[in-house]
C-alpha cells in the first residue's frame, strides 16, 4: 500500500547516505538514485544537495522528511487497525535497547513474541541508554527499553523490571582483596562503562550517597560493553560493577567471583521509554506481552 519511492527517500534522509540506504533496503545504489531523481521530478524541486563528499536535505527535503515520518506513523496505525479486524497483529515494530537488556533480557522475549505474532516484523537497535533515547526522539524506533532514567522531559519512563548491580572480579583478585568496604573502593582499580551508559549512571549515583565521586576512583579504562569488561576481568587485577542479569554463567562456573560489600546494594529498574503523548499500538501490544511474560516467569 505504501509508495516504495517515499520509503527510499525516508531511508536516504535518515542515513544521509545513498550507499547506506541501498544496504538497508537491499537494493542497488543506482536504484536508490533513480527513485530519488524520479521523486524530485515528481515534486518539481531538489530534495538533497551535495556538500563535498556528503549530502544533506534541502529545505524542501526537510519538509518532506517531516511529513514522511508522520505518514509512516499513520501507516503503522492503519496496518494495526486493519489486522485487528482479522484478529491478527501485523506491521513493523522497531525496538531500541541499551546493551545489557539487548544482549541478556530481550532476545528470549522477542522470540516468544514472534511465535505468537508471526506477522509482526521486529527489529532491535542496540546502544547505550543515551543513544536509545536519541533514536526514540529521532523516531528511528517506536519503543525503547533502557537501564537508566536520564529524565528527559520529552520521554515517558515506565519501570517494568528490577535488576541488581554487583561488584565482581576474577577469583584470584577477589580473594586477595579480603574483606572489602565501600570506602575502600577508591583504592581498587575499577573498570567502568562508557559515558552515556545507564549502568554507569546508576553506579555513580549509588557511590555519591557515600560521598564517593567518580573522579576519586582508579579507572584504568572505560569499555563500551559488558562482554568486553568480562573478558578484561578474567586476567587483570581489577574489579567491575556489572548487572547480575549478565553474570549467571560466569558465577556458576567460577570464572568470576562476587565481592561482597556490607550494607551496600545497588538496585535499579529497567524502563520502557516512549515519546510523551505518543501511543504506538504495536509498541503497546509488546509492552503488555512483556509484562505478562515477566509475571508468568515470577509465579
């Protein structure tokens, strides 16, 4: 039903690259160029201009891009409503999730959701909390699932799952530390996630309650993923705060060991995030499914 030429334009405008648009749409770059030229001839005005090796939207292109976003939102809603008449769910749902959730929480629930809703096409964008929020604001995704609340006023945060962050190290280093306290953390080399990470935000806020600033910590390196941190921990004399959701295998097989910190516990919530005032129908269906599945798992 939707004009493919408009989809080509939307993809080029979002990526600001004919090459990346061709890859995303699984068509050739000459085909992308042809569609754009035909659309420009149809509207009678240029939609892109080339600046050096890059392209950017013209004023007309920006206007069309704004309307294209609204058209795609209406099209998703139309598809949902028509399929509901047939007692089915169908359409595209673009999800975004921060790293911990994308790797360790969402995949099994996405698989279950697809089993019950085979006509829904799911995509998952992986990034840190800040990147997922930006993707939501830019309307590249309809629903985000993140591990931090950055308190953006244009975003609605809905908590749905509890998590705990614990301090871990390889068994040799953990044993050598002996008894540890929160105050001693400033003397222990600690790996941290990169700026913009929801995990980093939660750790920073928890330590501030004990008047420990992040600048006081000994941080040999900041890494961009949980898996890279775990790989570093296996051999190096360092420790790291990580989500318990990510550590089950390592703790069970003794690859990593929890370092107990008396009277100190970091708990956090995972959040669904949506734009304020927006209620994407497929996103609401997925949220309802997730909550029901989590309740069933806990019972």
